[in-house]
């Protein structure tokens, strides 16, 4: 499978500040790629370089086989973009906005069909200024699809949406992938990235600190499965003393690592005989959000500190 995006040794410096400090990654064609990072990590700078909006300092970058800066005109005809906090002409109607974009790109589109695709057909004749923040984001996504793009850069596409609307946009993203399009997604909703993305890269301090499928990143950087018991703080020292396990008390729950299923049975037996009040229990595993917080919390001056606590 060819790569829709290829990045090798990418840097972007501003004087002595390295906003992007030599990163490598690739995005396969027809996949959803989530690019994650805290504010100020270099995420936006990288995306703007890929979109041809900012010139890199050094390194190799191609999008659809084209240099985003040198071949920007050719590339932009194949790219759909929704920027964060999308804004447009205040008095324009969504149908008019799509027709306007189509004219700019020289394409023919079914405006109402695009609005139905993003669940905005009921606002086809409303002025942009009257739309809610989430509805404006939906229109931005519809406009990003106006030129029938090969790759879409979606920057926080579900910000401000209610849960039902967010899931509607998730389905649009899944549909884009099923059509063979590439989606480059940035989001602060880590659950969203875990559900939608085929590949993930996490950037902090201008460097890639984790890369792979969501499951690979969780397996590599996450904690082992844990038994979580709703109990008072006295349960943790009891389990440490009785079983010699690592038991911690956090927010009304005691957590104990589970190296295997037999350990769970041993812990449950100890709970029954403890004489300490307890309620329910569950087995829990780290999510992509847990790993993200863990990794970013371990970064210090751009250096990953191995073995530091989450």
C-alpha cells in the first residue's frame, strides 16, 4: 500500500526554538490517521506544513506524492480541509457556501446531498451567523468534501457537537475511509481517536513519542490489566499485607495489577475474607487517553523519562 503522506526528518525552527524537531511518520492511503498532542506540541505547525500553508525548515515531506510547498496549487485540488473553529461569511446559506466552493474548485456537486451527509440538511437555508458552533463545524466538513478530495485534513471536526452529532461525523469519517480516501485527523477527544484511527502518532515538544495502531500503543505504553474494587482505603493495606501485591487506593477504588486470571481469583477470595466492607469490582485496562496522559506527563524538556510513574 502506498503512502498518502510521507514525512522524514521534518523540522521547523523559529530562531533557537524548534517547534518540530526532526519527526518521521507515514500515513497509508485509505486509512484514518490520528495526530495527537497537547497544545504547543508542534501538532498545528506540522499539519500546516502538510497542507502547504507553512514552509518547513528541513526534511522530506510529500502529500499524495507532491511537495506541499512547491506543488501547492496541484495538491490543493486534491485536498479537503476543515480548520479548527471554522468560520465563514456571516450572511451566506450552507447551500450557497457549497455552491461557492464548487465554483472555486471548478467542480459539480449535489449541495443538498453533501448537507444530508453531514446531517445539516435542515439548515440549508439558514444564515451562517445563526448556526450553532457544532452546525458550523458540520458545514466546514461539507465544504471540505466539495472538491471530491483524495485526502482530508480534519482539525477537531467534532468540537462543540453533542454526542449524537459527534457520532454522525464519525460515520462520515468511516464512510470516507470505506471510499478509499485518507483522513488525517487531529482531535483532543482521545476516545474518538481510539475508535476511528487505524494509525496514531503522538507528538510532544516537537518530537514523536509514540506511533502505531491504538492497540499497539496501549500494549507498549499502557499498564497491565487491573482489578478495580469499590472499597474503603483500608482495603489496600490489607491486600498488600495478605497477598504481597501492589494495591493502591484512588477516588474510592482499590486497584491491583492482574498478571493473569488466576490472580483475580486469589484477590477475590482475599476480599471475601478481609472483613473490610467492599462493593462491586471490575477488570479495567488502559485506554488511549490513559496512555496519552501517561506519556505526556513523563516528558521533561523534550526528553522521555523511562520508568517515571504515570
